[in-house]
C-alpha cells in the first residue's frame, strides 16, 4: 500500500519521452508529479552507432522506434524525461531515492573509440564487445575469461541546467548532475540535486551494469535499466553541488577539467558540510578530511573530470554513554 498522498507513475521510454544527448531548460516535461511521488521509469542503452548493427535483433521495439526517429543529439545518451515536480523553484533541492534498479536486458556492451578514453594514445582504433548478462546470477561475461559481478546504476541523472547555459551536452557532469558516472548510486542510495528551474525538470538514463572508478575507456557496461525512484523536494536545504548518501557514506562531488581541481572541489564540499551542517571548525573539518575521507576518481573521460569524497556516516553519529 502506498503512503498517504503518494502516487505512483510510469514513464516508458519511447520517441516521445526521450531526449537524445543533452539537458535543456527549454524542454517540455513529459510527466508531471508531486513531491514525494514514485516513478517507475524504463530506460534504454546508449544508441551508439558502433554497436547498433550488433544488437539490432536483441533490442526492444521501443529502442528501435527511438533510433528510427533519428532525433540524435551531441551524445549517444538516451535520457528519459524531463519530469516536472510541482512546486519546485530555483534554490530548492531535489532528492532522488533509488528504491529499485533492475536489469532490462540479457546483454550490454562496451566500446572504445579513437581519440577518446584514458589511454586514447595507446588505443587509436575502435573496438566493441557485446557482453552477455546473466540476470539470475548477476554476472557479466564477454569471453575474456572474467566473470564480472553486476552492480547496476545510472550514469546520467540530473535536472535541467540554468536557462543561461542553453542546451548542455549530456556527456558533461556539472552542478545540475548530468554524466556523473558514479558507481555508488546503487539501489538504496539518495542523490541530492540543486534546482535551477521551475519544476526542476528531472531526467535519467545511461544505464550501467557495472563500472570501475575512472571509467577508463569512456564506457561502462552499457545496458538498459528499469528503476523505481522517489522524487522529493527540499525547500530549506542549501546545496550548490550534487551530494549523495548511501547506508554507510556521505558522498561529496567535485568537477573540473583538471583532476587536481576536481579533488580540491570535492574536499571543499566536505569542509562546507562539516562546518555549516555539523558545526565543526574549518580546521577540524580539514583535519577530518585527511584522517578519514577517501577520495575516489569518479571518471577521467568526460572532458570535465570527477572526484568524489566519501565520509563514513557513523563517524558523525552521537556515541552512546559508556
């Protein structure tokens, strides 16, 4: 039974719901919900031309219709949305709770392309592999003698950027979210996104079966995912950069074309949180960063690089009396 006041909506991927490769405040919403509603959302894998001939017989009719509509943008990401959240205004924060994330297909793919990736100079050619997915065993195998455990998550999640930015390629991460490629956003996690437009205009896609930190060759295990997300507005939570929470960690994000600067920005977000929301001095917050915060390279391949800082939640929980 749904909690009082909650409505469950369904958003099926199709030519009329997909925007291909960009975020834009000018997009009209394909679904309107209230804060606290649940959305069952279906997504399709990226429509990369290098893989289309190999997977044509294995994709859904919806995917075939999306590709046939030829509405391609600056990137291959197929983003479902935007979803309008009634009452959202610039300065609010949209909480995305990933209640459930399921694999849609028994296949995925990985590719690398010339001039892209962390070792582009070492691999100046293309290679694409279809990866077989065992949804029961939750493993993936492309014939290289390695069985990978699956941990599905969405690489591209965000609200519409500020209108002044216009149409922003979905290949980039930023303060609106976008191509975050953070493998910590599993079922049960929460992502908090600053809002820049009326009704927030939330979109989601770029399903990944698994990925290593860094996303070394520019692609994860690309596949289609089904998910159930709860979207909730916060009117009094001040946030300038996306933040996330898991059952065990707070996650703070930094973005910059220079990796060192991305790491600094992530650390600044930790310090800001500890000072403004936990009442620590700046000096104590900086000390805690060095003693307990783990820096992870989120991705090095999206032009704007990402670093996320992970802080164990239990460190900030009050201790019981001895």
